[in-house]
C-alpha cells in the first residue's frame, strides 16, 4: 500500500518537486509580506539574512566537519565588498550581491586551503582570531571608512511596484529571494557528488580517502562555498542596516551565528529556520523581559548576549546534535521497536 | 640604537604577558585537550575582582593575589561542574569533537554578558602601582619604565614558581603524567579528574595574572566587551601554537617571540599591521611547522 | 585472599567481549590467561582493574569488589595493572616513572625500599635512572612498566602481554624475573599472554579463553599435557 505521506515525500525529493516547493514558498512569503506590519517585514528580512548565514555555517560544520568560530569575519568581507562595489562602481544591486559572494568565496578559498589542513582546535582558534581582528583592521584603512564605515544603499524599490511599496518590503523581497535561491541551490549541491563526499568525510575521513575522496580539495570546496554564502549574508545584513562598519560585525555576531547553527542542528539543513527564528526573536524576548522587570540600560544591552550564550551552552549540553536530529533519532528508535 | 633597544624592551614586556596567557591555554589543553576560549572571560572576571580589591584596599599586589586566587577558583568550578558534565553528555555525534570548544565559546559570551549586566557602563580603570614613565639613561628616556620592569619580574617569578611545581613536586609529577598519559597515570593511582581540575585552576590563576598586568600597562581601562582582552586571548593562542601547544616552555618562548616580532612591526613599520602580522605568523606556523617552532614532536591532527 | 570472578560479562558496544565467565585464583598463585587474538584477554584485565566497565557478574579480590570501581581506587586496594604495550610514560624520566607508582603512598621510606628492590632485580634501570624513558629499549621499558606497578605495593598484579615485541631470549629473562619477583613479594598474578608456552611454564594455573568464554581451566602442568590445548595454542 502506498501511503499519502510517501507520495508527498517523493514529490519533495524530486528536483521539480523541490523547485515547485521553493516557488510556492516564495509566493506564500510574497502574500504574507502584504498582510503584516512594517516591523515584521523588517524582521523577515533579518530572518532571511540569518537563514543564509546559518546555512553557510551548517554546510561548513555539519557537512565537512570544520568549525568556524569567526563567521562574522566572512560576513564583514561580504558586507564591505558589496558596499565598495556599490559606492565606487555604482554597480546595480544584484551585481553588488554577486560581487560580495565572489569576493568572499575567493577569500574563503584562500583560507580554506589553510583550514583544510587544520584540525578542530587550530581551525577554531584561527577563525576566532580572524573574527577578533578583522573588524578592527577596517578601522585602520581610510578607504574602508574607519569607525563610521561605509554607506550601503540599495536604492528605492522600483516605481513599477506601486507607491505603497515600502523600503522595508523591498529589503524583505531581496533578502527572501536571496535566501530561497541559496537554500535551493545548497540542497542541490548537498545531493550531488560533492555533498556525498562531504558526508563521507564527516563519517570517517580515512575511510573516505581510501574510497578515493580527496579530503583536502573537498574541504577547501566546502569552505569556499560556505564563504560565498556568508558573503551574501554579509551584504544582506549591510543592506538592512544601510551601512557597513566594524561595529556591525562584532564578535557577538559570530557567537550568535554559531548558536543558530548548533540550535538548528548541524547535520541537516531542515532545521535552519529554528536557528534563524531564535536569533530574530532573542532581542524581542530580551526587550520584553527588560521592559517588564527593569529599566536599567545594562540589562537591555546585555540580555540578548546572555540569552544567546546561555542557549548555546544549553544546546551543546542537552541536544548536541540539534533538536531535528534528536527527534529523528527518537522516531527511528520508536520505529525500530514497533517493527 | 635607542630605538632598537626600546623595541626589544617593549617586545619583552608585552611578550611576557602573552606568555602568561599562552601558559594558561597550554595548561588547560594538556589536562583536558580543549582550547579554552573562555580564558579571556575568566581573565576579565578576575581582573574586575582585582579592581574591586584595589577600590577597597588600595593595594595592587593584594589585588593581584586575590585576582589569581579567584581566577583559580572560577576555573576549577568551570571544570568540575561544567566540563565534566559536558564530556559525559556530548561523547558522541557529529559535533562531539568540537562541542567542548563551542561550549567554552558560549562560556566566554556568558561571562561577558553577566559582567555587562553587573558592571557595564561604569567607568573602571586600574592605575599602575608604580610609575610608567621610562627610565632615563644619559639623557635618553627609554620605553622601559618601573612598571614594565615589575611586569617582567612578576611574570618571571610566576614562571619560576610554576616550573618548580611542575618539575620538583609530587603534584607536578602527577600533572605531567596525567597530561601525557592519563590512562597510565590512573593505573599508577593518580586521581586524574582532580589533577585535571588543578590544571584548570593553575591556568585560571595564570590568566588572571595576565589580565591584571596587562590592564595598567595599556590605558588602564576595563570594560566587559574589552577588545584588549579578546586580543590577549588571540595573541596568547598564537603564542601557544608557536610553542607547539603541548609545551610550557614553548608557550613562554612563543609569547616572547610574538611580543618581539609585533614590537618591531609596531615601531619600525606601522601599528595598523600588528594584527595582520600576528595572524599571518599563525597561518605560516600552522602550515609550515605544525608542531610549533619550539620542541614537541607531536603532530597537529586529532 | 582469593581472586573470585563470577559470571562476568563485558560488552564493547554490540560486541560481547567476555561472555559469562567464572574462575578463581588462589593467593600467591600465578595464573596465565592464554588464547587467540580477540579472545577477550585484554578486556578481562581492563575490567578487573577498573578501566572498562562490566555488563554483569561480579569480581572480588580480598573482599574488595573490583567491578564498577575506578582504577585509581583499586590501586590503593592492592590491584596493579601493567597495560598492554609497555605502559611507561616516555616523556618522564625512569625515576619519575617509578615514583609515579608510589605517589599516593604515605610512607616514603617504604616506597624507597620497594624502589631499591626493583632496581636490584632490574639493574639496567638503575644505570638509566635520570634519563628519559623514551630512550629505553623494549625490554627495559617492560621492566620499567612492571617496576612502576610494583611501586604501588600490590597484592594482585595484572600483567598484559609483557612479551609483546621482545626478542625470545629477552622474553625468557623477563618471565624469570616476573616469577622471581612475584614469589619474593608473595603476589597473586594474572598474566595475559599470546606467548602461551612461556607463560604456562612459569604459571601455577592456566585459563584458556576462546571468543569470550573459558575453553579450559586447569593447573598449568595439566594444560601443557592436554593434547587439545597443545594442538590449538602451543603449536605442537
């Protein structure tokens, strides 16, 4: 007997099926953006940015077994290159995003070549060093705008979209489209030969190498693609705040992204929304708490960081593989028992 | 000539502080196989405790001692309560290898946020216990001040104590045995869990000393999101890697080497290149001489 | 004082390494545990010294429950284990390696006397006392490993493959030293060996393990005489 569930599942597995799923989801988002208020639309844009950034980190950590504690630095590279392209070349918006992806991917390829030869703690320390140092480097070079940074203006929405089409909605559209395309493309890669090599490497590096997978090349590729996506996320972040500056990419951004990725579960892309939603919701929850219990500025500024760090620690302690993987394990166990 | 001498002296002073941080990282690495990124947070917390002591008792040296004791206690608690649970819980799964590292990062964020909640926004600074105006030799003022002399002397003293503990006491033997071969140490009757916590405590004290000495040597200001402490962590890590991450002597030499190189870049080339130099040095060491420039035969993998 | 093992079962994940075995070793006896690779010999020793956790059964020495205890605790109760592959720490000196075994002992005069006795038995160690253990030869390392275990003043000594990787002449020498030392100190010994004949020659009794079960258990004289054991494990 063929169950409905299986049919749905098969449909989602097929290429056409996944494409239609993404298109459908896009239309849903489009309709949604007309129904909610401005703040939610803006948060939607931030959400899409986090989705791209977290997916990039999941690809790196979960699929190729490398850990980056300094993803914020890659986002910074993307943000700055987009801003430079926009300001100096006056490139069209979509070109600036493309440039952000390409520049960051190239930086990632260089870093990845080094990173592929490093194991856990060394790579972690190196990426952390990058996240600490890179934003402050921007302070020291005039063309990067110093402490103030650079403006990054994607311009007004096209007039053809109507007069009541707001700036935030425009951000949301760009970010959502970028996120949808990224995730769709990433899923295809993960189903390809490359995705299989990454999974094999994560399982057992020696065995994978014996099976003919070139571990170094494979990891460098993962780092490059991951960096490209991080660059895109950086450009999206710069877009939503209209500027790039050292303070837009603090160490806490890297921590937050890592928390989002661990919370989403690094072994699968399907949990990416969990992490992104949490990161968007955290400042709101923190604001709600501090409004209710305290008016101290200290609480307002530090509570989000406290929540994110506490969450990171709790997840590592309690559900180290992420809630999605955890549920899957429990389900499989149940299934094994019933059979 | 004086410029060269000044550079060397500045390099030795900052290098001595990097050495302390590197020692802290190596001590934890040897006992638990974790690079403890929370070390920066622990050092910051200890330095704040030292600051409070100074406010109340007006003695830098008392503050240094108390900060070190507090740093040791905090580190021991982190290991005994937090790391032990973590190692039991996250023993398998795809992120098992990196889970402890990620957890220490979470801890760093947590300590900083908590400090921000309690003391954020308040002005806090530690003034040098002695003059930071350079010594004068035949009319030339050196970059080396009584403060810097005291810093170097304190670091030397702490290292002497540490090396006496490690080489000439039973506890030191147990610490070394547990680091090199925990299973054999256990079979010989060493209570490895306790020894590991002791390693953390020593590291906590060393990190606290690094924080307490670094702060007055810089602009003296303390803040929960201090960039100086992040850089201290990063430079300490780079120094430890140069030294091979396994070796205490290596950590000290790595710190001094890094301090000297960065001082020469700072004075002869440009301040804006300091961080880039350190980072490039890290990458080169990792790629060309992954066992560290000093000693250690062990490889980098696993 | 008797080593009593009852219904001991040990699992490595899904694999049952030791399957429900029982045996006794009387005080002062030297028991040789022989068997092929993967028979569970090393697992048996690791379980008795607390390094590996048992799935079921019990084991006691001199009234002390051995299972579910930590090795560092069992050492204090007189159980010393020399693990497989020359368990010395190469980064430490010979003296430090020896000293390590007696760190927890309160009476340092007594510990010093033990050290003298060990150095009298293995004079080659005396010459190298202040050198790093990584320059020692294979035989010297094995002597040092046994010496370190004896420094803990054990009553029960667990030895895992002391002959591993040693030249035949050296094997005979080491085994003679083991016999002499343990008789002199009145130790009870469980000796795990691949080198079945050499082990049975110095042993009082033998236990043959096969895939986690006891295939035969008897006095060593009888085991050597047993045609099946001869054919399967002694090679003639």
